[in-house]
């Protein structure tokens, strides 16, 4: 779970303009931050299968959003991939 401060930082880094909270790039950035936190949680708690399922769902959603962005905004897609190290 991301705190509001973490969300604002991610949005500030990735957003196109000040009010940008729901664009594809911002959604991918927020999901990536959540995935990274869940991965570190699962390294400490390897038997937490409920969180593992949530992680797999988030990874699938991020994959779908990346595929959408690749087809609709190739330049933005490449910049986002480079920025997030994906």
C-alpha cells in the first residue's frame, strides 16, 4: 500500500502536467512502485500467498497498460520504460 506522499512523488516524476493523475504513464508508475514494495515484502514473508496473488494481478494490469501505451504513444512508452527501468 502506497502512502499519499509516495503517490504524489511518483505522480510528480511521471505526470505530463500538474493535474495529471490518471494517465496511462502515471498508472504504470504507481503500479510499479506498489509491485516493488510487494516484492520486498514477499522476500521477507515467502509464505504469504494472498499478497503473491495480488502481486500477480498487479503485474498483469501493468503489462496490459504497457501494451496499450506501446500501441498508442510509442515515444512516451520508450521514455517511461527508461525512466522506470523496466
